[in-house]
């Protein structure tokens, strides 16, 4: 008669520890892609019951910025390096010498937090950004950042001249006034197809 022989079992008590150690190792050495994007406050959706009309913008009030698939940049009909875009945009927004080829300005009066009134010449200028479908995303983000930086620097200049502080250091109500005086007007056109 054959005796029932016990088969020796493998000790698996340390396998959980090994699996946990390997998991920790991969979490530590792997890199995570960080999503990049642009923070924008979009206008509210228009009422579907109200007929929308096309907004006519005078040619002098429009700065066309185009980014090609190869990363080449054109602003105002001139090919330029990305490093000069911010200054071009600031000159367009401010029109410091009331140039006939740059945007018009309209005096607007704002209610200040202390109850007083402030009149400021608000630019009618709009920057229109367009790219091709094959434009590199990083190039597109850099162009957006330069345009946003131009508006932020203009807001800082206006804040310093009116309140003696940078825009970021203003109180909420003061910030709202400066935002109305220097509105962020960047329009994005639908991307072009290659070869068009």
C-alpha cells in the first residue's frame, strides 16, 4: 500500500512584499507627462433664440498673427522671430503715438472702488491668431504665451501708473477695473489645412 506523501508547498509570504517593492520602484523612476494648456475664461454661450450678427472689425484694429507648420511666424504681414512678438503686440495694443495704421482708442469711464471715476483710452485692437493643422503644439503654446505676456505687461504698466502697484498686487475690485481698461482680445481662427 502506498503512503500519501505530502508535497512541499512554496513559501509565498514574501511575494507580496516583492510586488510592492517593484511597484514603488516603477513609480519612483518613471516620468509623468504633465498636461500643458492655456487658462482662458471663455465668454458665455450665446442665447440660441437671439440672432447673432457678424462683428465687423476695421483693418487697422486687427493684428493678424499666423504660425506655419514649420514654426515660422508672421505678424502684421511681417515674418518675425518669436522673441519680437510680445513687443509687436504691446505696440499694437497701446498705439502710443496714435499711428493711423494701429488701432483706434476710445475713452471709457470706469467706476473706481473708492467711488470716483476714471477715464482711460481703451484700445479697439484685436489680435487674430491662426495656425495650420500641422503646427507643433509647443510652438503654438509659446506664441499664445507671448501674446498673453504682452497683455499682462500692459496691465502691469496701467496698474503702476494708476495705483502704484503691479496688476497681481491689486485688490480684486481694482483688478476688475484694469481688466476692463485692458481687455484680453485674442481671437483664434480655425486652423488652416496644409497648402492653403
